[in-house]
C-alpha cells in the first residue's frame, strides 16, 4: 500500500501533553492539534455550533475539547459531539508522526482516490 502525501503541521514538541495548538492547511483551512496523554489528534478548528476557534478558545479535558463559546463538547479522537448545543461532528484528520513532525494525510489526495 502506498502512503498518501503528508502535510506537515508542526513539530511534535510544539504540542505539550494536555494542550491544544492551531495549525493551517495549504488551502488556508484551520485545524486544532491536540495532545491527549501523548496521543496526537487533529480536527477542524471551528466549532460546528458557532464561529469559535477550538485551538484558541477551547479547553482540553482528557480526550474532550470544550468550546469556549457555548460550552459544547467534542471527542477529539472521533469528532463526535458530546454535549449540547453541539450536534454536528467535527471533521477529523488522519495523523502521522514522521521524523518528529506532526503530519496529516493530505485530505485532497485521499478524496481523489474515491
């Protein structure tokens, strides 16, 4: 199996355990990068309920991010909405750690293969 091209987001050391950091994709889309007990997760950065940045205004509580706008919550591993008023899941990205860098599989390339 051939690996899809990767998009580098940041160094692994740039996201301490229990923290959220912002990232930007080549198309300008913003993502949130989470370190949950050493496991890295990447989701869309904007809450699906309101225009709030999860990386800038959110709080990471274990594997759950709480939006700072209306306090909705999402599972960062699955994107699933976990608390009202949020009902729509966050987009999640496939994470690859390569050479100490946090990367995601290029979503555009993955979509081209379907």
